[in-house]
C-alpha cells in the first residue's frame, strides 16, 4: 500500500526530529556502540558486511552479535579464529546458504585489516588523509566489502568521521522518499541541521529501520 508522503516543511522537520530523537543510530539500536576505537569500528564493519548480504536483516544482526560474544571482538581475535569455529557460530546465529564461504570472507577481512592497518580502521582513515573518496576506495579494497557495505559502514561512522557526511544507504533513502523527507543524502542533511553529522547518522539509521521493519503506518497514520 502506498505511503502518504508528508508535504509541509514543518511536518517534515517534526518527523525528522522524532526519528532522530532517540539519539541512537541503526547500529546502536542493536547494541553496537559507535565509538572511534579499533574494536568498535571493526565490529561496525563486520555488521555492515553482513547487512549487505541478501536475507533477513535480523539474522545479519544476530550473526554480528554472535562473533564478539564468541570472543572475536577485534580484527586480531577474529583473524586468529578457526574456520570451523566461525562456521559453527554463524550457523548457530541462523545463517543459511554458503556459510563456509561467509566464514572465509570474514576471516579474510579480519586478516586484511590486521595486515594493512594493524587492526585499526583509524589508520585507514589517516592513510586516506581524511578524504571521503579515499576512505571509500580503501574500504572497498577489503575482502567482502562491496559498495553497499561501504555505505552501511559510513552511514554509522559519519557520526565520528564527519568528513564523509552526508551518507544515506539505499534503504534509508527508500524510507525518506516514501515519507516525503527527501530523495538524497543532502536533503536529509538539511533536515538534520548543517554540520550535524551525528544527528544525521541517527536520522538515516532510523529511516533504515523504518524500511527494514516496515513501520510506515505508525509514522503516517
């Protein structure tokens, strides 16, 4: 059923404030702290890689939670894990399909982050000289990180890496269009406020949840 878009400028601003008002982005709603330290940034990247895959997003979140719960809360620790153990944990978290291949990808990703950046994605940012295009390019060179995973990672990381803003992934933009909040990351940045990359991350993350959870009726009813 089509969603009735909000047309009034004030109504759009009011809805944007409501969506961003929790003060938490997508990742933090599911228990992933968005802080500028190596372990948290790596967990955010793993979550992004899992969310970019086809399938139920809840399964992706559960898998991303299961990895640090198994003791692999950093790139170095995941890199040292055994393939068979990763397969077991991913299957227990509900992953389906070629779980062996996914376990390989995650192991390769962890080892690449350790080898190239000593386990610290802040080094990637520094290597790119805080240039958004450079950061995107280096992220996309990592195993398993496609363009969608880059968008998902930067959607959250823009709260910390302010130079990459505005970022909005395809699900957030779908929700924004259906709700009449805009059609581009720049439109959403205008609603969040100039220079408010943290608030923008909260807004975009909330919009992504609206689309994934199909919560349109409660916002426009």
